[in-house]
C-alpha cells in the first residue's frame, strides 16, 4: 500500500471517528498519529513532534492567562460593567452589548472563557427582562465565533494558519491583522442576529441555568440570620461581658467596630437590667473580619438585624463558604459553635445550623448540619478541599461573580497588556510571549502551578499536538498535493475565487462534526499545496481557511461554546441551523469575496 493510500485511509477513519463521537477525541488523534507511524508514513520523531511545537506552547500558555483573568474577576467585571451600561429594558441595546463583549473578550482570551464569564450575567439579564435565555445565549456563542477572528490570540486556528505561512518561509499574520476581516465579520454577525434572531431563535426555558452568585452575600445573610455590616451578637455563657453594666460594655480595643446598642434577649429592646446576662445581644456595626475576631475572642454568637447595603460580606481578600457535614465525616460528634476558630486557625465559624435553625448550645454536629465559614479566599480554597465537608458552592466560582476585580486583578491585567504588546510588536516569538505572561502570573501567585494545570484545556492541546503528524503525512506522502490538484480541477477555470468557495465548503462542512482546530489542521496542507499549484499567494487562502474554520454554526457539537449554551438555553440539536444558516452565508461571502480584496493573490 502506497503512503498516499495509507494516509487517505487513516484520514477517512479519523474523520468518521470524530463524526461518530463515540471515543474521546484525544484517543482518536493519538490513534491517527501512531497509525501513521505504524504504516511507515512518518517517523516516530515526526509522530511526536507536535507536542513540542511552538503553537502548542502558545495555546497552552493562553489558557493559563485566560484562567488568571477569570480567577481574579477581571472577565466578570468586564461582563457586568458592559451589561450594566446596556440597561435591562432595551433588548436591542442589551444584545449589542452582549455580542460586543463576547467578541472582544474572545479576541483576548478564548471563546470558551468569554462565554463562561458572560453566561451567568446574560441569563440573569434575560430573567430581569422577562425573556427566555434562549433568545440571548445563542447570540452570545455565535458572536464569540466571529470575535475569534479579531486577533491572533482569538483561537488556536489563528495561530495554526499563521505558523503555516512561517513554515513556508513567508511572514505570518500580524497580531492585529486578523481584525481587518474580524471586525466587519463581527459587525455583520451582530446585524444578522439583530434582524433575524427574534424570529429564528426558539422561545423556551431550561432547567439547566448557571448559578448566579452576584447576590450571594444577601442570600447567606437571609439564610443564616446575618446582616450585611450590622451584626447582632448573642452573649454566650462564657463571655467576659456577663455581669458587666450595659454602660460599661465597650469595644474600644478595635477602632473598626462600633457598639450601637445592648439589647435584652431576643426582644431587640434596649437592656434595662443592671447587668448583662447570657442570651442578651450586642448590636455591632463594623467590618466582617473585625466582627468575626470579636466573636471568637469574646465568645459571642452571630445573629441578625437590619442590613447595611453599603457593606459586603465578600471582599477582594476574604469571603464566606457554606459547607455540609456528610455521612461518616470525622466532624460528626464534635462541638462547633459560632465564633470558634477551625483547627487550621485560618477560618472562623460564623453560624451552625440544623434543618434551617441555629444549632442549640452544647449540641454536637450530625450529618446534614450546615456551617458558614469566613476566611481569606486562599484559606477557603485550601481547607475546604476536605472529604469531611461538602462545599455547597465553590468559593472559586462565588468569588468570580461576587467579587469582580478581586485580589491580583491589576497584575493579571498588566500581564495581559504585556502579552498583547509583545504579540503586537513582535519583539519576541509568540510562544515566548505567551510563556512569559503565564510565568509572570504563576510567579506573582495569581495562579498556582496546580491551578495552571487544571486551567489548560488538555483536550485542545493534545488534539493540536497529535493532529500535526497528520498534516506532515499529507504533505510528505503527496496526499495534500493530490487533493489540492483535484480540488483545483473541480473548480474548473474559475480561478482562485472558485477555489476559495470550494475550500470554504470543505472546511465548513467538516467543522460541523469536528473541532475547528482539527479541521484547520487537516485542511492547511491542502490549501498550501493548492496555492503552489495555482501559483498564487497563500496568504488570502490561509485567511479564508481561518474564517471557514470559524463557521461552526449548524450543530451543537461543532464547538465548545455551542455546547456550553445548549443546556442553559434549552436548545435542541436542530435549534442551531435556523440562525446558523444565514450566518454561514455571511461567513462564505466574507471568506470568498472580501478576503481577496485585503490580501491579494
């Protein structure tokens, strides 16, 4: 069997397995690379070379930068800021802001990161507008597709087509060069959605809506009987305040606290008894950290009162977490009360409840009891990864929404600006720029090494690395030239424009059942060989291919962003093609007719 035949069979099987979706895509990609080696089409070094490729390193580093921006609340702040400017009573203006935000964020981080950051805000905006989230979530995802063509960092496919030009000895695309087509592409996408979206998008709801933590502090305040800035502290039997005259009770030791009243029991009336007794209350105003410290030192239990809306229980440095005691927990049978410090010394217990009511004094913990803990975000992340407790809402997820522009946000933004400047000026290779930005974020403690590992979408990274041998095999075996010659022949004497039309149809069709990264990797050698065969510049062909790779609108499995909005939007498999079809036509026009006007053959 010739190398061309072996390559063709392996590619056909690979595409079929991708379309079947019954195996993990990385297994399919690995199998393709190893099959090419087993068939003798590529050497072992060539089969594994993709994992050290500079494009793979840049893509991995961009995931780390994106995660740092999310963890520090920068993306949440950006999304909330823009949508707040849109208002909640103007659907058209809200859609414009949502799609603009999605396109711009995607260009800087990634489509998945942008959609993940904006989706909770968009869902809540839809609810407040009394509209179905399905009217807003698909436009969010589709505008992210268009925004991916704005900058080099928008999507892995952008990096791949630019690197293909460099491998051919030609200049790659500049960092912002993509905007020449990406900006009008985004504007046209927004216009089509505004004109046709209301009629073509389904009106349905979903039970799988993402959680909204923007008002999480108020939720906890109401559930646990706390107040936001004003605290009622119940005096326990061991408190040093017992036996003191109400006038003698003072909090002068901490300037952050203000004693507002001494109250008689649960009556909320000023104490008229001569001395303070167990069960009386102190009404205290101050910072949550200071109040928690007072509760621990003076043996006080937190209770509720009127809230001060100007203060939040969540800050850039500290917050709250709610945990449940699971069966067989080592904490069962232990005494835990408000004001005590956990064994770690880093967290303070603010409340303990059983079946929605405060745990009675002296009662020990049982399975199902809930505990409200306060501490630094770092301590919450560190100590709640414990089998003895079940975290109700991840502190990390809560922080991203409840504390926009949290600790380290300035450093994260500075790293992003530095990355953009390095990529825009070309003073260092793109892979070096990405690794430098990621390294700065790790060294600054914005994101840990372990968190960086988790932030990287290893499916994408491995897919790119494992698919590179397929491109090598197509070139080395002559398969790419053969397919390119046939494609040129099929397009007849129509010239490069007709070829671009055929290339778009091939790429966009594959992109509905395969990831656009895998599709781009597969078609790049065909496109480069065709450019050589026709004697034209490959630059417009590569840019046209890049746009075709982003035209993944017809199925939910085409991209991660399509899948992300499917559940919350209540979409079915067939929901995508209705709005996706006119957008495909728009991308076709831009790919075939507009691109050659900017990048000449």
